[in-house]
């Protein structure tokens, strides 16, 4: 194809302090072509595109649009040149309609009717499914994204940049987006998509350009390459793209969630009658559109979210434990005995019928009255601290790493201490053990950091995640919950995380993995639970699961009535 | 050629990475030198005085006589004491602007003990009562906004600020109740003849006890914030409440506990002012230290040890400013101008520590112009 060059970036360099985000990058963007910009995290893709859209200004180098050198000092300059960028986070006003959002900020007389007609025209040309009079708050994520794209087109953009557009979409929505993008390509627009997902690159793009550590590695036609070659270019060496999935060994129920119902502080139903069981030694994947209740589910299990109804029952793999009066009163002990909760060393049920209190006390204190710990561990309504003091080792890698899992301004040692600071001498902190743990994690997980006293917010995303996961694993969990643990991570770091999760699984830990990339879930999880609007849409085995089917289950309970 | 007129912006600002400490301090030192230079310039231009003489008198204000040096250290000690009191709350991102009020009620409790108990208890017991009640009063004044914050998430900045005015009115009321002589509208020196409830002096130095107490407090506060579990919890709550909840810290408990502590220390400062040095109670006895402490704490980035330096700087400048206004016949406002200039430079230089300013490259631009 000999398409006209829309944008040419020559020898662009951009630094942030000592960090070189882009180093002498030269890139051509052609009309009538979809260019996939590939690179690991921190390779400078977004920075490069932000310089085209006027958010950053290059330290050196020049940009040519339609062959003429230009200066893009602000987003307005970019608009004037026909460059439009669709960011990962939408910038729409919820209470306005699609049409109002699209014309918002434009100069000239406000004529919504004319605008709506023009919008309808754009939608007709490219196949958008946008109703100009619909309010944004009524729209799905995918519709909002369409509005963002139409907004950019409405302003006359013919060079479009999309930053990870599929991260929040279901497979069906992704297909629809791709169809629209292909139509725009046929219309001669220049399109750049930034993405991590190889199969999307292969399905959609005409050309790929690869960045690595801020430098331009090369570009080639998509049809001349494959996922393996592209990955190797991104990483700089040969990597294996297979995710291991060992067979679960001896799976026994570990955590049972029954009829769990959770409302948000505003009274909105977030989880509705959710029931499932996770086994020790398996990875349970949780799939669903963003905001289907994943966050509430994990937070409810870990005691951070008030529960309206339902039970969370933890089965401790510890077998028998003597009953003590330490946690329980005499009355409670007798009640439990009546329910048949206790047994003796021979496994026969214990009955206190007809015994005096003194005799019961003596028997219990002899340590011969036993109970199965798992029978009475209901985590419902317990605070994280109470759960811990029960001896339940529950680890949680939250979605918001620096806002919840770690403290960005603290160093690694102090972040290790978050879990363990209550130990040690009365009143004062013990930094020795946390520091040793930090050093161990740096070494074992190959964390790149100047040292244990560097604030963790200065580390890259992948290293931050290694610190967090490392800490949670060091806690020797029985249940490990991870929410989007590889979001924003590069390939290397992602595979490190998969390996760590698999290792935990092999050690008999029950792993709950909330993911957004279905391809990864299909390769990693033993079973996949699909959430849809706070309800369980279905649980399918990970081996041999069909991606389309899961996609349908994400949008409709059970997945059966998808219109397409 | 439609872009011929457009040029690269003259300057653009980029964030720096971490500067090595010596470069950061070089920038700060440079800022102070520059501030003095500007001060000298303005002095010469506006007042036609010799700037060196003006600077000399700033030093004289603090160091020319032994008495002045003692007063300097007393003022530093008092300012530092309040600043120490507010930093646990500040580290928790709880903006306690009520140190004035907490100090005042501490002072009020002290004065109340001195006046009401002087005929009942022996001196030592009066002093014990003073210590207990002043600390308790400050703690109560501090914990009220904390309770509201913890239970109903009220805005602590406004709440603590308003509590100041309640305290001032309360003190005004009791000054009239206890005024000596009747109708004077002030209390005067309490127990001047008997010295009941006057804190003891060490080595005949009126201020030494206060200075020693504050020095000890500084060390304790440093250890509390850096090495105690409480201090760690405060930092975690301040950085992110969600993280605190995630690891099982009871945020409400920490807020209340910390404000009890913070208020108690303010109350203690009130005790030192009323019982230790002034032996009287006025509505202005705090001298605005509760607000100056905010600046001391911020300039020192909430580090108790650095606060020794920043409170020295502020007291030194304030006393110097007062001195030049008397010895050169300049208006008090002029000394405020000088203090303002110096603080402006000190605070402003933090921008240059965090950001780098890049100018347009002339060579490259020339290349662009002819295209």
C-alpha cells in the first residue's frame, strides 16, 4: 500500500527528570492504515502519543503533519491539525446527552438540532451505535467510548489515536469497535491504537511499530509477522508466551460463599445472591464487565465491605483442635456440644448430657475435646483484624495498588510492615524483620529499585505490583485474592505474577483471580466464575471454555439470550 | 507556511527526579542569600538606610545581650512546643488550626488552679492540679473536633478554627470574673507575692525549665513518630485511609487518640506560658503561635528535628523585624515586608527543587524558522 503519510515524527526525545521517556524516536503514521503501537509498560507509547495530542511538548525533535513541520503546544493546536486522541479514561459529563457532550466547548452558535443531524451522519457513515439524545449516565462503557470517538470525528479529526481502547470492553463490544475502526480506515483516516493484546494487533492492524525502553525498535506489516516475533521485539529477547496451568492437586473446599448480598453505601445492590466455592489448590478466575461486583466481592470476603445477607465460610485445612475456654464461654461450649460440633480423640461425637459443670470444665481443659476448626469459621461481619486474629490467613492484592495495598510515599520496609507492624515489642516498631523481608522480595522477585528505603511510588508499575504480591504471599495465605494483578504490567512482569500465583496454587492455596483479559483467564484459571450485574452468570471449567460464550455470560445471566 | 508564526513555547516546566540532598540544600541556601539581597535592595531604595546596618540590627535583636538571647530561646521553645503539638495531627492529614484555642484553654485551666486553689492547697499540689487540668483541658478541646470528624466526617479545619473563638470568649469572660483590681479588665500578675503555682526556675534562669521541657518533648516526639506503632499508624492513616482500613487499622480510633495527644500538648504549652513565664492570662497570651506553628511544621515537612531550625528562623526574623522598626524609626510594617520577602523565597525555592524549567533552545529554533 502506498498511503500518504499523515504524521511524521522525527528524532523525538522527551525526558522526565532523569528518566528518558522517548529517545530519538522517529515514526510515520499513514492514511488509510491502522497502526498498532506496541511496547511494554514504560516504553513510552503514551508519552509519544501525548506529544502528538499536545499534552506534552518534546524536548527535541520535530513533528510534521501532511509534510509540513508543526508545533503542537496545546490540545487545541492538535485539534486544529486534525489530531484527536481517545484516552483510557473518558472525559464526558454524565448528566448531559451524547450530542451535548459532543458539542461541548466548541465555539459558535449552539444548534443542537443541526449537531444531532451531523452526528447521525457520522454514525451512519462508520456504523456507530450512538443515540444523540441519550444521557451519558444511561450508557454502557462501550457506548461512552463510541461517543468519545464521535466527539473527535465531529471536530474534524482525521488522525485518531486510541489508548488501550479494548481494556474495558467485552469480546462482542471489541468486535463492534473494530468494525467501526475498519470503516474509518476505508475512509482514509489515519488510526493509531496503543495496546498490549497481541491477538487484537493481529486481528485489526495493518502495521505495527514497536517501542522498547523509550527507543524505536522498528515497524513492519502485520501480515509479515506474528505474536511471537512482536513479543520478542518488545521484550528484547525471546520469551515463551504459554501460561502454565498445572492440574489442581487434591482440591478440597476452602472458602464457601453463600447467598452473598451486598449494597453500596448509597443503597445500590452490588452483589445479589452470589454463591460459589473455591477449592484449595486451584485458581478460580472471575470474569465480568468492569463494575459487575468484583471489587465488592473481594472486599466483602476480606471484611472491608458490610454484608447485607449471606455467609462466608472458611474451611481451615487444620484438622482437629482442642476446645478451650479462651474464646468461648461455658454456655457457648455446651450449646455447640449439643449441635454436635465436638468430638473426642477417637472421632466419636462428644456429649455433655448429665455432666456437672466442673466435670465438663475438667474434660475440656484436659484437651481431649476436639473440634474441626473449619466447621465454625464464618467470616461474615468480621473486621479484617478479627479475621486475622482467628488465624485465617487471607491475602488480598487489591486493584488500587498505591491507594489501598501500599502507601506510595513510604519505603519498601515500611510497606512490608503494614501487615506485620503489630508484632514485635510492645509500643515500638520492629523494622528489622520487615527490612529482611523487603530484601528477600527484591532478590527473589527481581524488583528493580535503588534500595529498601526508596518510596515505592518511585518504582515502575510492575515493580510496585511485585512488592505488593510479594508481601501478600509472604504472609503464607490459605486464600489469596488478586484483583487485576497484571493490569498495566508489561509481559515480563505479568508472567512473573502468573508464575507466583501458580506456585501458590501448587502449595494448596485457594487463589481467586479477578481478571479483565479473557484470553489470560482462559489459559490460567481452573474454573471461571462469570459475574453479570452483581449476580453469578455461571461457573465454567477453564479448560476448553469458549471465549464467546463467556462474553455472552458477561452481558446476560446464563448467556443464553444474546441477541447476536 | 501557516505555522511560521507559531513557535515553541519560551519555557516549559518539567518535573525533576529526586535531587541529591546537597543540591536541594544548595538551592535553599541560594534562596536565602537571594532573599537577603532583595531585602537589602528594598531597604536602600525605600528607606535610604545602610542595608548592612539593618542586617546587623536584626542580629542584635537576638544576640546582643544575654537577656535577649534567653528571650530568643524562650520564644523558640514556645513556638516549637506548639509546633510539636500539631504535627501528629498534621501527619495524619488532620488540619488542626485550633492550637490557639487548645493552648488558651490550657492556660485558662492553669490560671483557674492558681486563683481558685491558692488558699486551699499547698503550692506543690496546686502545681500538680495545674499540670493535670491544663493537659486535660487542651485534650478535650482537641478531641471535640476529632469526635465529630470520626463520627460524622465534619470538616476539621473549620471546626478547630471556630473552637479558637469559643476559647477566646471563654478566656475573656473569666478575665472579667477574676480581674484585679475590679474594673481593670485584666488579671495582672497572679499570686505575685506568694508565687503560688509559679513553676520552679532552674539555676535562677526564668526560661530554662521551659527550654528543657521542650527539648525533651522534641526528642520524645521524634521517637513517637518514627519508632512507635502509634506514629506508624498515624502516617498510614494520613497517607491513605483506605490502606489503613485494608490492614485493619481503626481509623476513627487513631484520629481520636491523636487529637487527644495533640490537644494535650497544646494544653501543656498553655501551662508553660501561664505558669512558667507570664504568670497572667490574656486573650493574646498565645501570640498567634498556633498559626505560626502551621508554617513551622510545613517548612520542616513535619519533622520534629528540622522544626528546631524552622522555629529558630521564624522567631529570629520576627525579633529582628521588631528591632529594626524601633532602632531605625521604621514602621512595623516594613519589618513585616522583610519577613515576607524571606519567607517567600524560602517557600518558593521548593518549586525549583521539585521542578526544572527548560528554556527554548535558540539553535534549534533558528533551524525551524527558515523551513
